[in-house]
C-alpha cells in the first residue's frame, strides 16, 4: 500500500523540482557503488548523487508472505498494510499529516518472498522523515480501528478476485503446482483466514518478518556513507537480530497436461509453464536472452508472431522467467476467444517444442543482444530506479561489478550455448496449461 501526499506549496515545488531534475539526469550504467557496513552490522549499497537534495532509500526484508504461520494465511500482507496506519500514539490521520508536511513518500508492499519498503525524501527533512519511517517499522500502532479498516479493504479485494479470470488462473496454477508450500495459496489469504486474524496474529507476523539478519538496503542521492551508516543504525537498530525461519524448497507437482476451470466469459484466460532455472544458475542469463526472443519482447517475439500476427488468435501472448526464492519456473500467459483457445494452445505447444529442438537463429540472438545491451543503460534514469536495481542485484547475489560487466556477459553468449540451454529448458511434454473460461473442445487432462 502506498502513502503519497501533496505537501504545502513551497515543499511541493521543492519536491517536484527535485523529481524533474532527477528525470533530467543522463541515463547511465557506469555508476560508483559504495558498500557500506554500519557499526551495528547492517550492510548497504550507496550511490552518492549530491547534485539533487533528494534521497531514495530501498529496504527489502527476505521472507514476505511465505512467513505466514500455519492457519494464519494473509497475516503478513495485512500487517504490512497497517504500517502506514500510525505509530505509538500517532493514528493514521496524524501519520498522514506528518508525512505530508515533510513532502516525503513511503511505500510498503508484500510479495511471496520479500517485504518491500521504499522511502523518498528531501535532504533537509532526512531526520524527521527517518524518525517517522522508524516508527512505522519498529513500533507500528496496530490500532483495532485501523485493523478493521484495512481488513475490510483486503476482504473487498478478495471478493473482487473471485470474478477475475486472471487471478483464478494464477491461484489454480499455484494450488496445483506447490502442494503444502506457502506458494500454493495467495499471500492475501482467504476470506475465512483474514476474518479470523487477530491483533495478536498481526503482532506475531511483524516479529517474524522484520529482523536485521534478512534486510537488504540501497540508497541513492544526496547522502554520504557516514550519514547513511548512522541513519541505518538508528532506523533499524532496534529490530530483532533474527526472524522466523524461512520456508524450505517448494515442490513442483505439475506434470504436462491441461486443467480447465469453468468460468462464464467469452474469452478464456490461459496460464502455462513448467520448471525453470534459479536466478543463481549459471545458465540463467542465457535463459533470459532466450525468453526475450521467444515471448518477452512484445510484438517482435516469436509467440507474438505466430499466435497474433500470423493467426490473429489473441491481442497478446507473453512468456517470462519466474525465479522465486524457493522454486523456479518458466511461464507464459495468453487470452483467446473460447472457440479459438484450443488452436492457441496447440500453436504455443508447437512453438515451445520448436524452441527446444531448434533453438534460436544467429539473427535472433544478434538482435536480442543489440536490444538488451542498448536498453540496459536506460534503466539507470534516476535515484529511485537506480536504488531499485541495486537492491535487486544484492538479493540476486550479484556483486557491484555486475553493473559494468552485465553487457559484456550478454555479448559473450554464443549461439551454441543458448541453444544448449533452450534444449535443456523447454520441454513441451512437461508444459501444463491452466484455462479459465468456457473453452470449446478442451477438458481437464
């Protein structure tokens, strides 16, 4: 959930000016990353950018929704949704007013494997902004009034999901794939599990999730290493050293086949996939390049060409790698009219087999390299995006040198190498399709 507020006029102008200046910075991938370790033992990556009086701070806590205790599904998600609802004696309204007065923004999100906390603030309000953020992380109020309000919001979202075929497809795939692992169920929980959550459950979820041994930090902007070190010990020093144990490896139980979930809609939604490669696998970069050609590059991908352009079966079809912390998949998605979805699936399966058998062409690999190496520096287009890239690199186990080495690694991939990976990764016999709709000529296999 996000808190972003309009500040008083002068500070609003200051914040907007900083944002405009940040957007005007030249895109760059050659940045100087400092590795900072605080006296309290917290590690962080920093890129100093003193030309703008603005700081982007990113925190990630490993664990996320997967840390929910048995029978308490949705507790972590609900807890994170309450972090902006007050701290100590400060209720939600007072918290919002204080954030507004600082012209700052905080964002809190829950994912399967992480809790994400983002803060953006002006240099001259650093102390006050960090005191407010510290309160939300270390001493959230968890008032019953706020709990009831946020719980109602979650329940409303869950009710809406029941009529969303994309949500139904995703949750069906996860349920079939992951057995008893937390990945098998939505981190939002169910109506029954969320309704049953008490304040004590939320406090327990907070203690399980927020700990110093699982935090990753990046900062970009007008702050020195010494200032960041002091800031982090003050911000996070009172969190417990350790949190709840992380879950183990998730089993992948789906074999090749087809599952149909009936749903009254003129267009079926399809989710498909099988086992993939972990992010730290030595072939992951090759798999990333292969996927870019196959289904990741929008209108120019193979899947788009065969399914949309040549046959007009869909408006869009995509593939993507899903390297979760405890499971890795290669997946894709498409939507097609009920009377054409069977043909759509047949074409996707055929292209999946063709990729595994024949791999990429030299021309496809060269085009992918040109695009990926050219686009990479453009991602470094401001404090916030750079901070996000840095924290993602840390969590993926990459060193600071990856920023300057990444394009060379892409260029070094050979056609034989990527085609070996394609042959090992893409298995049409293992591919499982989940179809939500009223597909003609298809039934669960």
